[in-house]
């Protein structure tokens, strides 16, 4: 028998290491949370211990676990069940775990039995301890139990994800092919699932793919008219490094070339970065447009009143961390202007989906009118950012794909966005393990919700 320990950041990566090194026949005999991730103990040609465990260091713990499992099974065979167990199971595992038990998954059944045994086994009677120690002991035991259950849940989700993808790949090859191509675009799994439902009755793969792209183009929210032509006050907000100042320069230059410099003004609220307002002043001198800074002496309301006669006023803001109290003050100042300001969220297309989603929730309080996707020329896919726009109903106003002012910015058009997304995806389809991780992520999202 071959036994080896594996360390990884999470359970999915650990399971992947086990499969790659020891094969699909390896057995997981132990798992625990450690600093920096999880530790799995896997064995090849493993036989379950009957009387005494083969590993001396784990002997006592394995023996206790076996006794609890035997007691729980004896209670289940005699028809006994702890009071309120269905509610506990539903609360801990959710519909996905209960469904796995009903389908006969051995891992899920073992997990449920262990939970029942933990609830049915009375706690050992211990000698009285001081009050401080008495309160700390249950907390540490409860934390260890939660960590173990979290690890088992994650392991079960990984196995169910592999099982679900294997069934689709084997029995529904057309749907599996479409799944791969949508995932290759970088679209979120839940969005891929919704799109596939719309072509469930189409038998031909090529026709189904064309319909999927058409549905995708129709689903992407975009601003039908160019925002700067409508005029008014437009503020650009977003995380640090997203490209707000460069985008503002592109929009200003675009407007000056079309309508002249006498009807546009620039405002900056960024007094935190060294030389930030000087960068905008330089741009203002080049375009021959006035520039004002919002600071302690000049509020945003006063500056906007000064430029009340301008057709277009572009406002640049500072990018700060979400926890920074100064960011909250800046957003409150924008929100106080009400409908007087249209706010565009500037997002880098190179960011991960969860980073984009976090940025949206940080800045949505100021009333977003749309978004600008920047750094498209540096991104591997567009699916993550387009997925956020569709999930949150946030219209895409502009697409920026370079540093040149004002050339590298264009209005967002649905079918052009889809065409750009497909051309960026390349020809390398996701591997089976990547698709299995996608399905495991869907199960995790369902359990969390």
C-alpha cells in the first residue's frame, strides 16, 4: 500500500494533485485544514482498517470514529433517528447534498452518518474547569468540526462535479461541445447554463452555436446612443488602475474633435495621487479646455455651478480601496448630486469575474448609468466583463483597447462585442478537469444560495 500526503490551497486542487500522481483508484483516508490550505492523505491499494489502524499516529482518532459510525448505523437500522435531524441536514448540506445521498453517493452517505453519530453520541463527562477554559473548549471543538465538514463538503462537490461533467460528456456530446465553447469565451457558468436552455431543442451543433451567439449579442446591455453627444455631467468611477483618467482624456478629445473645445470642461476629484491633477491640467492645455480641482476650498457643487454653461463636463475621480473611508465620502458627494450626474463605472477587462463583481458592488451606490471596458487589448477573454454586465443589467457604453488618445475607444455594439469575444477566445478548448471544476463551482453556488 502506498500512502502520501498532499498540500494545496483548496480541496479541488488537492484532489487534482491526488488524481495526477496516484490515479483515479486512490482513496482519501484523511483530510484536515492547515495553515495556507488543506492537507489530504491518500492511499493506493488501501484496505479499510477493521480492528487496529495501520498508522500509529492516527490510531485513537480512527478507533473513536469507527465506534461512532457503528453506533449511528445501529440506530439507523433499528429505525431510530435524532430529533430534528432533517432540519440539521438541510441547514448544513443544502439540496445538493441531500440529493447526492438519495442517489446513493457513498461519500455523501458517510458524511451524513458521521453527522448523525456526532449528534447521537453524548459528550463525555469531564471534571469541572475554570470558567475561561470551559467556554474556550466548546468553541475550539466546534471550529474543528466546522472545518472538517467544510472540507468534506468541498470534496463532495468536486466529486459530484466530475460525475456531472462525465455524464454530460458521455451521453450528451452536443451539449458538452457547446458547454466547452461557451466556457472558452470566459462566460460565467450560470450564464452558460441559461444560454444553453435556449437552444436545447436544436440538434445541429453549428446551428445551435450560431443561435447561442445571437442570443448572447441580444442579451448584452449596451447604450444605444453615444453618451457624450447627449451632454451633461459625466463622472468616471472605478478601482485603482482601471484607466479612468486615460478614458476621460479619450472622451474629451473625441468631443473636441466633433464639437469644438468651447463647450467642454474637465473636473478632477483626485487629490490623493501625487501629480494626478497635473496630468489632467496638461490634457486641458492640449485640448484648450478649462480644468478645475475639487478640494477643501471648492466643493463639487460649486465647480459644477461654475461650468453650468458648458454642454459637457467630464469628472475624474480617485481610485481607492473599497474599505477606504475617503472613498465612501467621494461616492456620497457624487450621490448627493442626484440626476445631475451620469456615472460610468470603468472596469479593466483583464480582471477576474469576482474582482469585477466586487467593484460593481462597491460603486453601485452612486447610481451607475453604464460601464466602460478598458484594457481590452491586454485581456485574454471578454466573457468575464460581459458576464457581469448581463448579470447586473449594467449597459456597456464604450470599449477601450489601447493608450492612444482619442483613437483607442469605440462605442459598444452587441454583435461587435460578441465577435470580438469569439476572436479573442482562440482554438484551445478547456480540458475535462477544467469543465469538471466549472460544474463543481455551479454546485457550490447552488449550496451557498
